């Protein structure tokens, strides 16, 4: 869960909060108790922007970068239906 600060508190501690964000912490900013913004590192922000790909692209990237067997995860978590699918009448 991100740390929460009001905008007034953030203004008084900006340098400290920026250092926290650079270290990987997400800082939630609030106005009248309601969340309005999040302060994150540029690395996390760029990763967020680069995430604008399709699910298929993200899945292919995951499969190329991660060996699921090395994770020790049960194969049932990644089921794969080997069938060609069903016939669909149009």
C-alpha cells in the first residue's frame, strides 16, 4: 500500500518524497482526504507508459522472459487447451 500524504504535507516534504519515489516507493497524494495523484519514480512511470500493449503481446513477452518451470509453479495455473477449438456457425 502506498504511503499517503496530503498535498500540504507533500509540499513541506517534497525532497524527502522524491527520494522515496526514486527508491521505488509509490507516494499517494490526497486532497481533503481523497486520493488525487501518485508520485512514482521515472523508471516506474516509463514502465507504465511502455505497458500499452495487447494482452497477447504481454503474454508472449512473459513467456519469452520467464521460465515457468524455474518458478516452481504448478502447471495447472497455466492450463493450455490443445484442441483446435469448436465449430462456430455464422
